[in-house]
C-alpha cells in the first residue's frame, strides 16, 4: 500500500474541498436537531432543522393521488433523514464546498408503473438543489413530476436517481452503507470494524477471491490506484474494452486515462447494475466521466458486465447511473489520506461503517468552532501577537498614541505595516493576512456559506472582530442571505457595521440580499433598518431591475418603491434587453415545466 502522501484517492483539486465539506457543510447542530425531530416523529421539523423546504402538503397529495399514495409517502417521510441526505449530496468541488447546482435527486416513487405510461406522467418524491453556486444552501423537497425524465423512470444527466439508494436518505436503510460501499458483514474496505486503518501487511497482495468482499474491493482499488486499469476491472470480474470511440473531429478519447482518472468502486458496479435491471429501470447505464466521452456499462451474453467508452452522441436516451452508485465512498477515501476522523462522521454513517467503534457519549458529527488563537506578526523588526479579545475587536499590542498616529498616517495616504497593516486588511479585505489569521477568516465565512448561524455566533462570542471583510470585500452583512438574519442583523448593526458598505462588485448588503436569493423577511429587515433603495452595482443594475430579472414576485413591494421613489435609476439598456427576453418567452412558451402532481 502506498503512503498517505502517495495515495491517488482524489484528483489534486478535490481532496482539500472534501476536507472542508466534511467540516462545514453539515454542522453538528443540524444533525442533532434533525435527528431529535425525526425520532420524535416530526418530519417537517427535521426538514426545517436541515434547511430543507417542503413544497407540498400531504392532504393535497391524497386529494390528487389517492390515500394509498399519500400514506406510503408519509411513511417514507417519517423515516426521512434530511441531514443524512445533505451529507451525501453531490458537491461542486474544484475548490468549492457548495452543493452541485440545479441538480435533481429522485428519492422514491409511490405510484405503480402503468404499461402504457408516458414520460413525466408520474410524481416522484425528489429534491432540487440551489441554482446559485454561492447562494443559500437550502434544498427543496418536492412531490411531483421531474422535468428531466426522458422516458418512464429514465432521467437525464442533471438528475441523480437514488430510488435504489435508500441508505443515503432513509434512516431505516442507513446500515446498508457498509455493503453498498464494497464492504463485508464486519468492515468496510481499508479499515477494521473499529475504524483502525488496515496496515500494508494486512492488505491483499494478490486476488483474495470472492469470500471477503472488503478484501476484493481493496485489491481492485489498489490496482486502479497503481495505474493498472485493466487489471482492476478484471479483479472485479468485469470485461473492459479500451477501444476509443470512433468519432470524427478534433477530439480523441483516451479510454484508459479516462477510466483511470475516476474513483470507481469496481466491485459494486455489477451488483448495482443488476439491482437497477431487476427494478425495471434499464440494463445499460452511463457514467458521465467526461463532457464528450461517457462510460457505458452493459451486460454480456455470459451474464457478466462489459465496460467501454462511448461518444455521447451515440448513446442518447440511455440512463445515467447515479454517482453514489459507482463512486468509492468519499468518506473512506478521505479517512485513508488522514483528512477525516471517524468520530466526526455523521453518526448514521459512522455506525454503518464501523460497528465496533466505541464513541464516548456526547456531541456527534463535525467539530464545533474553536476559539481563534493569537497570531504572530512581524512588526518594526519584532514579533508581536495580534489576537481577538472579548468585545469583538482585533487587539494589537500598541499604545493608544501609536494607534492614533498610524490612523493619521493612513488618513493622509501613508503606508502602514506590521500589526496595523493586519488590522487594516482584516477590516478592508485588501492586502495579505498572516496565514493563521487568513484561516480564521476563511473558517468564519465558510460557516456563513453553509448557514451555520450558531457557529458564526459562537465565533463572535469568542471575540472574532465582526468588522471583518473577505477577499471579495464582503462584510458579515453581505452574507445574511445565507444565515438567520433575525439572530445576526441586530447584533451586527449594534457593532457599527455599515448598511451601505460595498463589496468588490459595488454591491450593498441589500443588493446582495435581492440578487442572491435572500428571503423577503431579510429584505424587509434591511429596508426597515434604513438601507438605501437607490443603489446600483458595477453593472449599473438597480434593485427594481434585479427583482424583475430574477422574477421575484415576493419582492414586488421593493420594485414598486424603487420605481416610485427613484425613477430612472439603473441602466436603460438593461430594461430594453429584459423587454426583448420577455417578448421572446411569450413567443416561445416553455412546455417543460415541472408539474406538482
């Protein structure tokens, strides 16, 4: 087995994102509150705790689909673990931690399939992820038809079909994760049942046979990570055709390089395809491994499985296998490279993977924020410590007279250095911070990105200076669209934060709230606090134009006020362009809307 630094578990840009996802994306309090509600039978409370918006009512489902369907749906909802779902949902990666955008995940179907059923004729329980990469990380839980359904039960590339993956969202099936990730009855691949990593001498050096599923998964993965692509598939009893797709044009596929670059769970491919086939979905499935070249998995005449690369134009209409069904479990890969401690796993995941792991009673899941430690700064040829103190200001070890002199120099355009430069960068977002202080700022804004209001409040209580700006010039007021503004807005205003502060794109907090899917309640609160309504950003768009652009009827009141009180604000060309777009939409109505039932 390779050393940790040599493990090829992730692409170079993926490992850091995965670490941050596990630390920030599903805070401990979400797991605790959602679990408490679910155990008490309050599925709506569990959804609210996990930032999941329920868009349907069971009584409406009963009226439209019948009592049997409504009863089956309600039974699933009682065991729905929205925090577990959020834990497993696909992510953007590439340096980001947010949810994959505009993605539909189908969870369940409660209608029996009719022989003559057409596409988009049946409602599914499903979720949709946010449209904005850096917007609020709220999820919508829906019961209705799925726009991306190409044929009955067959979905396109933007939809993940988890109907056969209840272990990812249904608490009743969570224990199945160990088997579905390639493990056996006692342990997952690469670990003992108590989460102790398997040593090099314990890993297979040759084909271990079929008696130990975890060992066979280890063998295939080790071959794959050593660049032996063909041997890895052979270890999983899968035929591999490395013939490049025959397509004209400039692009030439490299099937071996393509397959070698994705984190395949080789030994689970054939069982997952067999499961899908038995449930009547299809018998051929695609993996979207590349924008142009897909991987096709199809049964052979001898009952096995054949894998080959195909051009996307040659397989239109074939269903995609959900990533969670073909990819190695990211949690195990992350643990292998030392990026995740078992006690920081979601408790349902931890219990499924490591049945012999003894965890002390107490809080579960990712760690809470830690009080920021002092940071050493080179100042005037000496090392000084800057630190946060109770009261929420960045403390620099200089006298009042020295600080006043530095502020005067800054006011007259003079350069500042050392401790004072650090303070200026913290409150302006411009310049460089010491690495440790930059990490503390990053920690704060990542918690904000994932709606961790308790975490942000805990850091402020620990003394973190609320005047902070990130590298994009955003203040904490600019990220209230991601957080519980009722808990934070009064506090931030009391600390003296400026309602008219501009980020690098010339946006005020109110502008961001309107543009980046802030709630109506947040917009109303900012307006009530005195935020200006005549603001524009660097593109010269007004608040009224934003409301129109993003079709936000909930903010019609704001558009009316801006137009009445500030007529003519905003770029004329933008209104003309929107007029053209709206006329085009009227002339070309979209018939692909998602139906509620």
